C-alpha cells in the first residue's frame, strides 16, 4: 500500500510533467501510471519519487524515455487477425458498397503507435480498390500522442521480425526491401496522414467512416474513457463503423455504439436522436341546443302523468287534487279518489305514516322526508323515499302539498352491492398494499443486487483492463528480451568463430602447445602435444598438469612455471630428457611463457614443447 506522502510525491511528478511538457496524465489510471514510472526509475536505478523529480529537472532527455515507458507503444501489423479478416471480408466491402464506388472514404486510427495499424488498413484498402483508387479516394488519419512513435510511423521502415505477421505475398506487394529492412511502399504511405493528437484534449477528426481505437482507452480512468468515447461517437458518420480493442468494450459505451460483431469488437453508431415536434389541433365540438318548447298546460299535464316518480298533489284543504300514473298504479288509487280527503285514502298511512309528516310539513313550512320505506308491489318488496313538500304562493299562503314516492329499490340494491364491493375493494386494497410492500422490498433487494452486480462488473472490467495493460507491458518486455536474445545469439556466433579460429591456430602449430590456468589445470592440449605424448586432449582437459603421467618429467617444470606465473621471467626454457609416445628416448625443449589476460598478473602459462633432433643433442 502506498503511503500518502509517496502518493503526493508521485503527484508532484505528474504536475511537473503538465507544467513543463503540457502533458496531462491525471486522466490515466493511477496504478498503471505509477507502475510504469517506477519501471523507468528502476531502469536508471532511482528508488524514490522525489529523487526522480530532481533527476527529471536536471536531465531534459529523460522526458522522452519516460514518455516512451508510459505510453506503451506495443503494436503489430494485423494485430488480432480475426478483426482484420472481418475488416477485409465484411466491413470494407460494405463500406465501399455504401459509397457506391465513389466518394472519399475517411478512416481514423486513433492511438496508432508506430504505424503498423494504419498501414495494415492501407494494405487492405489497396487490396480492395487498387493503388489508383486508394490514392484518390482513401484518407487514413493516424494519430497518437507520442511524438517518437509518430516519427517511427512516418519513417515506415520495419524489421524482418516486425513484418513477420504480414502474409508473404503482401510483403512482396506492399514493401520495398532496403538494407535488410522493409519500407512501406510509396502509394500506401501517401494514403496515411500522421498527426499528433491527444485523445483527451484535441478535437476529434470529423466525418469518419471507419474508426479504429484499440488498446488505447484502457490506460485512462473511466470518466476519461466515457468522455473520449462520446467524442469518437460524434466523429463518426451515421452509418460509420467503430472497431474497439478488447479492453475498450465497456458496457457504458452502449449509448454511443451498438455491436455488429461483439467477438471481433465491431460496432456501429447508435442513431443520433431526431426529435420532431408534433402539433395536435383540436376543434371543440359545438352543438346547437334545442329550442325549449313552449310550456303549455297539456305538456305539464302529460309530464306529470308520466313522471318516473310517483306523485300526489293535495289542495290546501287536504283533499287529493291530482295523482300521476305511477302513483295510481303503485298505491291502488283511482280517478274517483280525486277530491277525497287524503286521510281517507290507504296511501295516507300505508306504506308509511304520511299523515304525521303532512302535519309537520305544514306546520314547519318545510319538506319532510321519510327514508327507505318498504312496500310490496305486485308481490315484490320495494323501497321508497317519501317526501312531503308544502307548496306556497308568492304571498306565502299555502297553495297545496306535493307528496312524492321515489322508488329506491334498485338504488338500494346498488348501494348494498356498492357496500360489498367497497368491502371487497378494501380487502383487495389491503392485499395490494401488502403485495406492494413486498414488491418494494423485492425491488430494493433487486436494486441492491443490481448495484452489487454493477460493482462486480466494474471491478471485473477494471481487472480486465489491468490484465490487458499488464499484457501490453509483458509484450513490450518480451520484445526487449527478444532484442537482447538476438544480440546474445550474435555474440555467441562471434565467440564460436573466435574459438574455431584459435583452434585452427593451435592445430596448425608444429610445436606441441599446452595452455595451463593459474591452478596449472590443462586448458588447451593441441594435436601435436597429443601426438608427442600419446594422450588425447579430452583425457587431460582440466587435469592438473603436474599430475600427468606422460613421457615428460613434468615435476621438473614446477619451478619454471611458478617463476613465470610470479612474473620473475617473461620466458623460461628448459631441456628435459623424455620418452616419446613410441617409447623412444628424446630430448625435449620446453619454453614457458605467461598467458596474459586483461589483469596485470598472468592468468596462466603457455608451454611450447619441441623434440630436439638427435644431431642437436650435445
Ligand atoms: C498499445 S498502443 C496501441 C496501438 C494500436 N492501436 C494497436 O492496438 O496495435 C497505445 C497507444 O496509445 C497512445 N496514447 C496514449 N495516450 C494517448 C492520448 N492521450 N492520446 C492519443 N494517444 C495516446 C500511446 O502513445 C500508444 O501509442
């Protein structure tokens, strides 16, 4: 875990980079960024951030190296072959078809690193259209924030290893071989326009038909990613394609891009909203009201007769003055009853005691109501509301009394039904209420599960991005290791050559030559020595020389060898009686000289042994 002070010191470096170089790294993922800066510090043996800040302030050339380490430029031709076969077989043909074989095609490779991605695009368009149409119609904008990577891209020169992923036939057609390297040919180079472009700060390229932004966004934090994706979205034509990298497939991009082929990470833009206001005109319907008919007595009469409320009219003296059809029918009153005192009629006390109500209404000069009066009509029980209403002249004198019976049977049944329904509704409402509460609880649980899932998803996404980033880093380390490997292999070849050369020298020498290290162990034993003493080189290799049992009295050489090793002599020569491989007595002249390495003291000795011809022996 990083301590706050260490974090603060790291932030100071970022601020310094922004102030002096105008490069804002604050939108990059902190963990990745810190790891990359620490990697650079390790390379130059610096352990602390503040020490590194001092170093940056003094060594201007360090910026380039640091940027190089932070802006990981790993890329290759036709990287992720699946994506490129989809581009070749589906996207590019569809795109060209939609352009009806005319009109410019605008392509953008955002985060193009050292150019392999835009040149791969140029190769595919050249294969689809031919060199002439490529030149006339296709513009591939290739942008990156790293100047050094852009310089390499512009040079368009790649090593054998870098073009290894390009099919051989395409290498032949699209590259020129120059000094063992491969240079992208002129037509393709002219189709690609390189430029420095910071995805975080600069305005996007517009009206793009095909956008590639791969393995670039994953270095940024999620807000920066969302911001960039929004810009990329607006840079694309409505029918444009976007190819994102493995780590660029955030679900949050769904508002901008919709997948065409998720596996290959091919997207199209979500259609930009086309709001259209609609105006709804409404003409109010006017209807002419009917002209009220003039009211004549006949109308009043008939209206009264056919009223749906049973009515009786009494005069001020209490005699029945008029009775309508319904009242006659319900209360068994006949035309002959008109003119009779009301209290003589059955209706005055049945179904309800109307007489008392009548007296009260007249006395109190107000309407008296009797509610819910039961009455069996034609064998059926019905219910009425009765009203006794005194009618006064304008002068206030009593003119008569109106008695009405309002049949409320249906209304009552409805009321009872309503009551039941109300109760059922209340029960249902209570059940609904409790279901609702359960739903709310479930909803809250779901909400929290969704939130947990979203968090897990985000964690997975960020772990994925982290893995992708580490993968890129590993790839870049791998490339470094491969370069070192190549160098080591070269050196090995040189060493082998030097060894062979030395061996041929030793073999060609007419003298027997023996080389000993400082411990007097045999390092070289040439063919002549083997021939002279009858012992093969592999038998004596690393064996102590003074312990050898050969025809030479090796013990007599101890002294001269010591003296040469100690630097007492530059050469010591002794002649010793010896016995050759064939058992012949010979005289052997042995010269001891020092074997010099890079140190001051000899690292061993060289022994030259020669048989002295008999005529020279004195
Ligand atoms: C790993 S490379 C991807 C190269 C290529 N797109 C591919 O997938 O093979 C990432 C590139 O993103 C570039 N980059 C990093 N930050 C950037 C920024 N703010 N604006 C533009 N490019 C940026 C780096 O310089 C680097 O070249």
